[in-house]
C-alpha cells in the first residue's frame, strides 16, 4: 500500500507538500482498517490496493482544492474516518472532529489515532442534525466535509450549519451529480451558502473520476435548521 500511495501522491502533485512519513502512515492506517474490517463492517473495499486508491488517494485529492493548514474541520458521518483521518495525516496542523452516530466506529478511530500517534483529532458520538444545534459547534468550523451517498440537499442541511461565515462545506460526490447539484441550489441559499466550485478529479492508477463540490458559507444558518431527521428525509429542502 505504501508504494501505491506514494506514487499516487506524486501523481497528484502532493510530494513535498505533505510530511515525509505520510505514505507510511496512510498505509498503516489502511492495514489497521482491513484488520478491523474482518470483525466490523467499516468498508466494502477489502483489498489493499483498493483501500490505497479508493480511500486514501481519493481523499488526498482534496489538498489540490483547499488549504487546510491551521484550519478546523468536522467530518460529518465519518464512518471509517474518510476524509477526516486522511486529511489529518497529510496536514498535521489541521484540527479534526470526527462525527458519527455509531460509537463502535469512533472507538476504533480513537484506537487508530493512538496507534498512529495523531494529536488534534476529536471523536464525537452524535446525530449530525442534533449536534449542529449546539452553540459551540454551530457556525464554528472552517470546513465541514461529507463523503456520503446522501442527496446533496440533505448533506447541505446536515453540514452547512457547522460552517462559520467564510468557511466551506466540501461534498465528495460522483460525477453523475449534475441534477443533484441543480436541485440543491435552493437549499444552499436558504442555509447561508453559495456554490463556489465543482471540480472533477481522477483517482491515480484508476479510470475513475470523482467530484468535489465546494459550498462557501456567506451568512450564519437560519434558526430552525437543520430540522429533525424525519422532516429532512420526508421533505428535502
């Protein structure tokens, strides 16, 4: 995995911009992921090469679109730690909060942070739509990120409330999200945002292209959002 990651980081133009030990650390993270995946469902990808490319390098590509140095990021619905853990390893000065509704995943992520010697990572067991109403979390992060299959309207309502004015929400999506993006325009505006950019990028060593949708936060999110989960599901903005 380490060689694949190292070559992929070079192809992405990130060599020299990340710590020298980043490839080895990401490979170690991938190994721990595959070991734990035998006992707990963390990823559908079960081969080292797939983990290196489809998880590590996919998340690493975000460094070509955003400056994470000295910033704060909340990874909403982090799952096995993507993209938050990868970004933390590549940008040690980034302060990361990993939010998930399943405590077992967070317990493993805390163990993994210890094994990798990572500092400045906080795990948070909560529902995204509830935690966003907490004063110390609302409108407070430089970045919120989500790497999920949920509709973009839903992701915007869950994630934009965490982002402070001047920050960004980063949605990692497929290239087939054009229609989804159009439908999300109202939600983005209502929640205080503006779609800044949409960038497609190739994952090194594959023929797969993914998409990053960046949403600027222009104003604090209106009171009343996010709504309760049942309402979000039943009637996306």
